[in-house]
C-alpha cells in the first residue's frame, strides 16, 4: 500500500435518518438517470462519434476517447482525470494495472461507469475532489468496480462539502465514498471507501454533515476499511444573540451492505468507523458522531466497529454532541472461526452538558464480538 503513488485524504469520521433518506433518494435518482442515459445512448449513438457516455483517459501515454477503454495483457497505466462517465467501461485486462480516476467539482461522482481491473494485482484509485458550483461534495463511486482475480488495492473517496466562511449559509454536506458496487473479485484485496467531510458553516450557521463511507455494496476477501466523513464546524456568529451554529453530524460508516468472501488461509479484516461530529460554536451544539454500522455487515474474520465521537462545543456553546453507536444493524458472523471482533460506541463531546456516549451495539450480536459503550463527554462550567 505504501507504494501507492497517489496521496489519499486521511480518513476522518458519521449521520442520521435525514441523511440516509437523502442517500436513498439520490440512489433512486441515479438509477432513473441510468435508465434514461441508456435509452438516449441507444437513440443518439453514432459510430465513431463521442457520446455523453464516452470518457477521456490516457492509456499508457496515449489519449483515448471512447465508451470502451481497453488496456493490454501487460501492466497498464490508465489515467482518467475528468472522471469515468455513465456508459463507459474500462477493461484493464491481465497484468498488474494502475487505474487512476479523478474528478474535480461538478457535483458528479468520479466514477459512474464500470471499471474492470482484470486478472493481476491491480491498483484502482477513484477520487472526487472539490465542489465546483455544487455546495455538496460529490460521491466517490456511483458505478461498478471489479477487482477480478489477484490481490487488488481499490480506493474510493468522496469530495468534502463546501465551507462557507463569511456567508450566511450552512456548510455543504460531504459526499458518500461508495454509492454503488465494489467487488474485490477474489484474492487478498484491500478495499477502502471514505466519505467526504462536511464544510464549515457560514456566520452563525451549522456545519455540514459528513458523508457516508459506504452507501452501496462492497464484497471482498482481505481488508475492508470504511470511514464516514467528519461533520463540519458551526460558523462563529458576529452577534451575541442565539444562533444555530451547531456542528455537523458525523457521517455513518456503513449504511448499506458489506460482506466478506471466504478465501482459504486468509483472515478477513473489516474496519468501519463513524465520522466525528463537528464542533458547535457561539451558542451552538456539537454534532453527533456517526454510527459505524447501521445496515448489513456479514463477515468471516475480524471486525472492528468504532462509532464517531460527538463534537465539542466551544466558547458559550450548549450541548456536546452524542457519540455514535458502534453497531445499529444486523452484524452476522458466517464462520465461527472469527476472533477479536469489537464494536465500540463513540465518546460524547464536551459541552453544557457533555454529550452521551454511544452504545457499543443497539442490536444483539454474537458473544464472539466484544461490545464496549462510549463514555459521556465532560460537562463544562
Ligand atoms: Ca493490463
Ligand atoms: Ca489487471
Ligand atoms: Ca485484479
Ligand atoms: Ca481481487
């Protein structure tokens, strides 16, 4: 992993039912868009002409603009700095390939197409960066990424929400790291999905919520690391009246489905972390930390769940944020040869009063999993 040539944003920290509804509505909208785009492609596609479904990538130094971008049977370097569009398929083929997909701003996920890394030990990096005209950070992956055979390293990350500075707007929400499908495909893979951080609030306004680490489907053997984005800090108010400068909620770690594959001789490791709540300023409250796992996590091996810490309040702020829960979903062990799993609630933030600690688990879990509740935050004078 240290050989990975592209720097990744450091994992930060998790959200609420409001945010989940947003994620689901957006998934439905994306699915509807996919159907529409497919229908349009059938009508308007002209052989040899670039369509909306085509993408521009540099394959081993040469620019290719197509709906199908192919590597070779050797080790390829495929760089797509304008993202991969819905309708585009990248086939890296055999060999140990490096595929880098980035997109700057525009509110569109870096990958909306299909990336097939093929056989070999491949590295796939998908990153959304910046917000452009959109205040919310874009999702990292809204398409399909298949690692195929070999020990693959697949990393997706969302863009952060916009920070507002002197305006009177709340901070933008962070995007979701993975909103669709990542399949390691067998072998000892490492899958990393990171939600974007919420932006700082404008004057006297709330910070943005952190994005969900995984709001889609991840299936792999090896290592899976999923992290919700941190909530943004509330904006300072220039006046002394009571304002809503609350910290943003931390993003949920897993809000959809993670499952591990059983590979002979391999101990899977799954680490899911909720995002930290943002700090409240002026008279605001700290944001709640995100839950680590809120939906389906089915595994063989070792799982570590950590709820996000609640945000602190600064200055004259009120309540500290509550810590996120370690687990609030079905946590299913497939094979009893699984050890050392823990689920830990996040600690409450410091405030007036301090926030509550998160629960280690809100659902019944196997006795093979150690459950630790978070501690309450300090009540400030
Ligand atoms: Ca290749
Ligand atoms: Ca390959
Ligand atoms: Ca592969
Ligand atoms: Ca693989």
